[in-house]
């Protein structure tokens, strides 16, 4: 199958957003976890490291999933590859 410029542009945007979200995931999962002891300020009355470990990272993951789904639906509609047009 021959890829058109439109296919390449769609795939490029898809890879770009995936890379950005993976970088955010890496930062939240590993970097914040690694430096948790150094993050010694209070956040809503709790130590920031405790908050990120207990709730914060999970909230960020849910926001990332919501954003990716919304972004990809918009991108699918823009390029005419949404599931409703079969």
C-alpha cells in the first residue's frame, strides 16, 4: 500500500503526541518517584511525595488518557478516518 502525504502527516502527528505523553508518563512515574524524598514541601496539607505517590500520579494518568482520546478523535475527524464513517 502506498502512503500518501496525508497518511504520513496523520502518522507523524500521532507519533508526536504519543512521544510527548510517554515523556510525561516517564517523568511522573520514574523521575518524581526517584526524587520523592527531596520533594519535601506541603501540598494540600500533605508532603508532596506522599501526595504524588498516593493520588497525584493516578490523576495525571487519567488526564493523559482523556487528553489522548480527545486529541485522537479530533485528529481522526480532521483526516476522515474516524470509526463512524465506515
